[in-house]
């Protein structure tokens, strides 16, 4: 069963606006995915869920939503299944996605990818959803 196709992260309910602050890069452990829930108007029961993946000075952001099934890859930090700097795996049915681009590596997600969210980083290391992103 595949999730209903959405083309971009900003089409999801309660998607954050470009420029939304995500905090300093130094708050993210290197090689460990970090779950973030953003209150973007959906209330406490409908946050916008992000995965932030840091590799050195580079951070990638993906919507915490399995491309195959549409459920979060994990709902709590302790539930994350990953290989540092290599992959992250859905803990519902074990679809595995590449760390570097969110593409499916194995499982029932062939041909699909996690939804990437564009980031920007200021000179002092503050991360934000890319304010130049044009929805």
C-alpha cells in the first residue's frame, strides 16, 4: 500500500513557511538523526514532523514520513533505526532510505524517496527552512 503521492513537502498540512528557524547546527549530534516537531498551526496533535540528519558541517532535512506507507519513520527519538551517515529505516515496515538523498535503498519503497526540505545555514550556524524557497 503506497501513500498518496504528494510532490513537495510544502503541500502537506501545516507545512512550515520558508524561513522557519530550526536552531543551531551545534545542537544536532553528528551522525545521529534528530526528530523535530514544529508547531505550525496544527496544534499539539498535528505538528509538522522533520528529521534532521547531520554529517559534519552538512545538515539534510526530510519530512518524517515514510514514502511507502505515509506514517512517521519513528514517533520518538529512541525509536529511530539508522546507520550513522548512511541510512535511516522506517520502524513500521523497515523500508530503508539513503542518508544523503532520501532515496529508497531497500524494502517496499522502490522508486520512492523521502520528502526533502531545503535548509539554509547562517554564518553563525543557525539553521532555517530555506527562506529563498519559492512555493
